């Protein structure tokens, strides 16, 4: 180091505002803001959202754009390849596949979202109560959940469908009867962990009621994992719908769903593969979109998991 | 005494998505045979990174060597290949980590974890390594070693695990033992036991020790020399007596002042106001200037050089410049009897 | 260990009891008389049939009979296939399903672990991204779509395999692949994140500080610990392959248990539905037990004889 030339002036006291050094260096960002910044950088997840918005739009307006409707059969024009008249072709009853695809989208998305929503409501309430009260309450509530969890999900749903008969709502109910458990377990785990943390104790010692604690502190703080589970529940429900329809337990005619269309197209696979292509493609696309959004959310909300 | 490790102007940075974090800046120190050097500093001061750099255990990327050298036994470690480092780690330099609960492999018996190094570095047979493992466990004070050696880490208590870690680190009689906060995660009573054990083993084996800690109480008892780190730099080094009885750097004063003392009735601990500098954008002058009650204009502008106060004591502070006003250390520092635990 | 096993087996019987009970009563309230659909029968004949199948006994008697018989794997006769016992149908289909299921299990775990480890070791490099993009595609393609795609490409277009036939080993390749796709992708993702976690753990640093080579650190210290989450996924994996086989067997025309189950649903053949459900549950519960035991062997922290073997 070269010798510095220092003057008296250099040895005058330095006045530094102490509050300045107390400030956290770097941009201070809140958890959600930071998560959003990370999520935005995830191109796949953003693409997933765009795809879902497009699918949603088409589910609502797709049928009217096509100029056909999903149920009109036309025996003069069966099994037509995609053309300017029938954009996705027609099926063995001459129904327009484009119109049926978007009618199916409506039903598939509705079932997926509704099942996830009901799972959420039941799971969060069940899990939050079990986790919050702990002890015996927790033990009994979770024992019930464990027994249900031990059963193979699809097998139970199939049996319930056999008993309850086909229909959109029976399908949703059959899915929710066992589907909420996953959500309940995750919420319970989070709540148990959070319960022991100090701010809850602090809030409690200030006289906050149980209800207030549950809704003001615990649930907002468990939102991250809930959100992730939710995004992964939707594709699972869509898959289950398609699976059941494929087995002939799904949406009753004349409505279509992607599962019904795939199932119907299978017998004609050899000669009319395009009939299978469209519904299969959209099932995969929707599941893919939800999966990448779920992955993106998980990475964004849990910085630890990030590379 | 012979110098076995010499770190010169070491700088290590980490690439993060925001900026390059300069964790270690221009750090130099020597380690002699059979001595214990304590590196003291608060979290984020760069002490652990310094220690892991010696072992070349800093993950790269995101870490990288920006400059400097690490000479061990006359050889430059920074230039060594990963393969060459393997025959130094464990054999020449051993290391123990902060949390004994997580630093042992949960699915492998203690015996196997000790034997691994012996088999690799000393070409021992499995049987010999097992026998030596029992010996080592006995040496680190684990009762019933014949039984313990076949147990898994979860069957050990925290203190026992740290003893086992020490046995693993010392298995091949390394010349240097790096202990990275070896007692931080342990109960106070266990802490003293572990420190005593390390001292005793040093006397038996002659290993030099680098003790990384944030706790001056630990230092007083077990170190010969001390290096105080702040903001990625060493601000003061000296023998343990010099650091405790004649400290010259205001940060060292602060550290001493924030130590609880038995003979002091004033119950308030002297905390150092402010927080450590952001190493992504370190200040160009002294890193401590912003929190230093004696800071001068020059401190904010230029990093002070190390003033040699004795053969062993070197302090980087502008207060030692002949032009600077004379400053007396605060009263609480200069009490002769305050050296903790004598 | 013996005590733990006994406890678990008792637990399995409790679960089975619940499953039998629930399926029995579900089938009781299911709509439609079992004989209603196909042939027209005179009321007298119908009555006679119901008598023969014990359908006129009080419900609790029927239930008790069923429960006792189920313990000896006697699920009674089929409603639809006269002269066939449910157990005959199950035993006829099971070998096909077993071969197919095991094949899928090996493909899914073997390749899943392989891809996961590969991705973790190439972390943040091209190989990692490629493997994970393929994996997310894999979990997004339902097994029955994968099955039709495979069938279309390899059997119809390329003529490499036969369509819907089950005679030789080659015939099982496509269905096993279709069945394995989703779990394979899932295991690959699980394995990758678990491997990354483990490679960042303290004991990996310890192993390195002992001078162990990268290879030993990765495989001897890393892999074994990273496998634990995959092992605990084996239970759900068996369930997924089992239910997946329903459609896959139907698509590929395999006369397995899954096909029988689907047929019995379409036919409303209640005794077969109940029998296969109970049979599936037995398999599943014992697989879960097996997985628990394996887990206990691999992870020394789990004491099988203490506290029900839970973590």
C-alpha cells in the first residue's frame, strides 16, 4: 500500500447517522413480493398461466366460434377429417369435434376447479382444527384421515360412482370424499409447526381468541403450501374425470368431456387418429399447464427449494 | 516454532443473483505447529468461509477464489486439483463442524464413518480400521467403545456425537484440525467438556488447531493466538493475552464489552450499535467505521494498514496513526481481572 | 420386530374389515337389481334366482355370511357368469396383472431413480433441464393417453408389436411402459430433489472433509440417504400401478384383473366388484407393509418395534 498523505482534517470525527447503518442493506422485499419476483422469472410457469387463460377463454367462447354445437349429429358428414368447415373434424355421429372439445373443456375445467375448491374448504378446516387444537382432537381427526388415506383413491371413486350413478356432481362428490385428506394433512403439518412459533404465542398472550388466531395468523401463513397443493389438485381431478369417463363412468351423453371423447375415439384409432389427438392433446396441455404453475409456485414460495 | 499454514491476502467471493458477495477480503494469517489459533467474529464476518477455503470445501460455483494464496507445508493449496486435495483432506487437515446432529451420516455406523478415512489414507484393512476406531473412540472419551462403534449417530447424544466427529477428524493424525464453531450447538456443560477434550488431544498429538468461534469465552480458555474478523477482514490479531489485556481495535473492545462478566454488577451488556456491512457492496474504508464510536473522516475513505504493535499483535485501525487523537479504550475493557474463567 | 409386524398385521385386518363392510353396504344401496339388465325374467324366476343367491335373507345375515366367507377368500358366485365363482375369475386374471404390474414397477423405479440422480448431478446444467422437462411432460400425460399413443405409433403405424394381444413377453412391453410413465416421471422428480437436498447436507461436507472422492461421497453417502423418500413413495406407487391397470388392460385387451374389474362394473356384477375390491385392498395393504419393513431396514433411525414404526 502506498503511503497515504493524511492531513489533520482526516482525523476529525466522522459523523455517521446510526439509523442509516441500522437499515437493512439491499432492497428490502416482503415475502410475497419476493415470491412474485421469483415466480415472474419462471418462464414455464408464466407460459402455463397464459395457456390456462387461453383454454378458459376457449371453454367459454369456443363453441360459439365454431358455428356448430356439441350435440348436433349429422349422419351425412361422419368421421370427416379436419377442414375449414369442421376445424377439428367430426366424430362417428358427425358431431363437430371443435365444438365438442370446448364443451368438454368447460366440463373438465369445471370439475377440476370445483373438486379442488371443495378439497380446499374441507381440508383447510379439518387440518387447521386438528393442528391447532392438537392432543386428542388431533389424534382422532387424523386417525380418520389416515384410514381414508390408506384406501386407493381411484378405487374408492370408482365404487362411489357405481353406487351414485353417473353425473357431473356425483363425480365431484366422489372425488372430494377422499381428495380432501391430502390438503388436510398438509395444513395440519404447517399449523403444528407454526403453532409453536413465537408470534402466535405473543398474539395469544395479548388475548387473541382461537378463531382470530386461526384466521388472522395461521391460515395466511400456511397459504403458500396450500396454494401449491391446490394447483396440483386440479390436474389430478381433471385426470380422474378423464379416467372415469374413459371407463364409461363419466359424464353422461350428450355432453362431452375430454375423457369421453378419448374413450370414444379409441375404437376408431386405426382409421381416424385425429379424433383421439384433439381431446388427448388438450388433457395433456391442461395438466401440463397446472403442473408447471404448481412447480413455479413451489419454487417461488419456498426459497430453500430453489437451486 | 515451524509455520505449517500460511494464508496470504486470501479473497473469496460468492456470485448471487443480485451481486458478487465479497465474503473474505484480503485475509492473511499464519498457523504454527502445536498452536491453537482462534478466529473470532460475528456471523457473516467471513470466518467460516476462510476455514472452509483452507479445506477447499467452499462450493465453487457459486464461490470463487478472487486472489491470494494458501500455503500448507510449503505447497500451494489453491492450485491443487480436486484429486490432490483428497489426499490432504482428512489426512493432513481434519475438520469438525458446528452441528453434530447433522454432520454425521444417519445411515452409516459410527465405526464405518471412522474407518472410511483410515482405509483410504492409511491403507488399513477393515479389521484394523475397526480396531483403531475403538481406540479412537476411547481416546475421545466415549464409554463402552466396543459397543458404540457399531451404533448409528441417532443413538448418540449431541456431546457424544461431537466426540465421535472429533475422532473422525483426528483418525489419521492430521497436522491441522479445523474446528468450525465446534461447541455452538451444544449445552454449556458439554461445551466445556469438548473444549477440554480438544486441548487434551492437542497435547497428546501435537495437532495445530484453527478454532472458529463467535464466543470470546471459548477463546480465552483454549487459544494461543486470536484473529478478530469483521466484515470479511481481519482487523486485529494477537496472542490471547494481548487481545484480552491490551486490545487496540475498537471492534475488539466492543466484543469484549459485550461479554458477560461474573464480577460486574452492572447488568446491562454493552451491545455494539448498528449492524455489519453489506458485503455485496462493502465500504471502501474500514468496515467497522459505520459502527465505530471513534470513527474519523479517514476511516470512511481508506482501509487502515496493519500496525505492528509487537511481534504477535497487529491491528488495522487509524487510531494507531501518529496523527490520530489519542483514545482510551472504554473502561469496561481494561479491567485486568475480566478474563473469563481466568 | 415381531411385535411390530403383529401390530401392523392387526391394523391391516382392521382396515380390511372396514373395506369389506363399506363395499358390502355400498353395493347394497347401489341402484338396479343385478338381474335386471340383460335377460327378461319372469318374476317367479327372478325370485328363485334371488333365493339361490341368498338375496332374500335379512341384510345383517347376508353381511355376516359375506364377512366370514371373505376371510377364506370365498366371495361367492358371479351374478353374470353363471357357474363361475368370483375367486375363479380373480385367479384367472391375476397372473397377467401381476406380470404387468411387476414389469411396470421395475421400469418406474429403475429408470426413475436413474434419471433423478442424473439430473441432480447435472444440477442447473442442460441435462438437468432436459430430464426435468421430460419428467413434467411425463406426469402430465395420463397413462391411458400414453397407452393409446404407444399403441398407435408402435403397434399400428410401425407394426413392431401386436395390437391387443397377450401371448408373449413382447406383448407386455407397451402396456408396462404406459403404466410406468407417470410414476417414473414422479420418482425422477422426487429422486432429484431428494438427492439435491442430501448433497447439500452437512454430512456430505463431513465425508468430503475426510478426503472421500466425489464418487464415494455421491453414491455411498448420498444415494442411500436420498433413496429414503423414494422408498416411502412405493406404497402410493403400487396403488397407482394397480388402478392404472384398469384402463391399460382394457386398451391393450389384456385379460387381467383390471379388465375383469372394469367388465364387472359395466355389467354391474356386484359380487365380482366386491371381490376384486377386497382382493386389490389386500395386495395394496401388504405392499404398504412390505415398504414399511424395507424402510425400517434402510433407515436405522426407524425402530420397527417402537411406537408403531412411525417417523
